[in-house]
C-alpha cells in the first residue's frame, strides 16, 4: 500500500484541532481546580470585594501560546534560570542517591532539565519513578514525549507517570524529590512551599528557582520598573494572560462584559504584603483587571455585581533577592543545603542586570 500523505494545509488544520482539544481539556481541569480549596475562596472573595486570587496556573494551559513568549528579553531570563538549575543538578542527583529517594515529582514539568537529572541518575544505576504534575493535558503529553526522546537508551531506568490536576491533589507514600522550576513558586501563593514540603515529606528534597532583583533601593526603582515591564508588558505576554483569564473567568469575556474592564500590568516596588514580610522592599509584577463600568458576572454557580473602580488582581509575580527567597522557604520547614545564582544576559541602557537563583532544600 502506498504511503498516505497530507498537505501542509491539512497538517495545519489537524494541529489546530489537536491544540483546541488539549486547550479545552485543560480549561476543564483548570475550572475544576479553580472551584476547590483556597483558590476557589480566593476568586470568590476577589470578585466580591476586589483583591487578589492565584490564577498563575491558568496561564500555561495552552502550551503553544506559552511558547510564543520565549523570545527577546524573556528568553535571556529563562536561560539564566535554567543555567542556575543545571549547575545544581549534580548535587541534586547525589542527594537523591544518598537519601534513597526513588520518586521525583515535577510540579509544572520542565522536561529539558528533568531529562538531564534523570540521565545523571541512570548513569549511577539509580532507578526512579518520575511523575509530572500539571492541570494542562497538553503540557503533560509534550513533557512525557520529550523526556522519552531525550532519555533514549536510559529510559529503562525511569518509570514515567503523570497526574492531571492541581499540585495540592498529589499524595505521596514516601519521601521524594519535588522540583518546582520555571519560577513557579514566585508566581503562586505562598502555600506552594508547604504543598511541596508535604509531598516531599521529612528527609525529602525540594528544588525551586526564581528570578531575583539584586537591589531594591528607591533610587533604582524607576530602572527596575522599566526592566521588568519590558519583559512582561508585551503583546505576546498580554495575549497569553488574556487567554488564561478567559479560561478561568469566562463571564468577563462575554460580548456584554468585555468592554467594561481593562487589563493593566504594573510594577509594584514594595509588596505591602504580609506574605513577603521578611523584605518590605521585595518588588513584584502585578496583573490587574480594572472594572470601568458596572457589570454582572457568574462564577461557580454564584452571581456577582462588580462596581467601577474595583480592581481584581489575578496574577502576582514576586521578584525577591536571593536572601529573601531562602528566608521565605525556611518558614515552611525547608532547610537550604545547596544554591546557585546566575545573571541574566540582558539590561536596559547598560544598567544593572537581574539574576536567577536556584536552591535545593531538605524537608525537616
């Protein structure tokens, strides 16, 4: 039988259909996640009173859209963060072997880095189970495919598994290594530290990273505002943010409501947050939905009447310095045992550069 062929147009349509299906499944999973636990209450409170709720996870449900932001300054920033992680991997592999850890949970998988760690373990004849966790089915499918290809002959030393759901849904039976890379802990509520520690269990390991701002003086505030906004307040980032918000809060995007609010991305030099009280000057990037006209929205079976001037904050990305990052984690029973820091190869007008910080912690 002759080999079947398809045209470029047909291939594009199939790809769009596949992406549409995975985005739909991801949206369903995200909606289920939103309506449970602290996040559900956070959204409800934000809609009723204004304020913050954690919507960061929704931003990456559609993997293809996320891929479009890996350009320009953000690419340099991402490379620096991965560089810090890579320098840490040999020590992570050593600690996993010495502690007898046999399960690795990757919360929001980073397959390129995860594959390098798994290869190091395979070379030392350490057999492990690797579990990718995410609310996006497309992210999980792509991660497993990339891991399988990168591991090659060493795939026999690794059992690959995946969990479609929130990080809070993970139940572990024994001490494990939990990786939270890609700046996830800086974009999520502080509770993610305790979630990671609970999964890893006493004697287990937590590996996390973050983008960091090396100085927080009032004199440098204007520079850092320009620096971070040049990375976040871009057309590609805005498109990704809007897509995630539409999946988590569809009533804001109905024809009668879409023109009644606007999205703003701002730089906040002082957090003013009790959750980051160890350094009052820790800056953040904050995504805000500003209500301009009275509007009614429904969420999780409840109805809310929003008033002009109400501000809802669905995403906050904290930019601590390296010391703040370590101090924050220690409040959740995590003891730092190794760390690496790199510099982002990007600045504005020859000004200072931000950094990337990766650390490994032992759960007490």
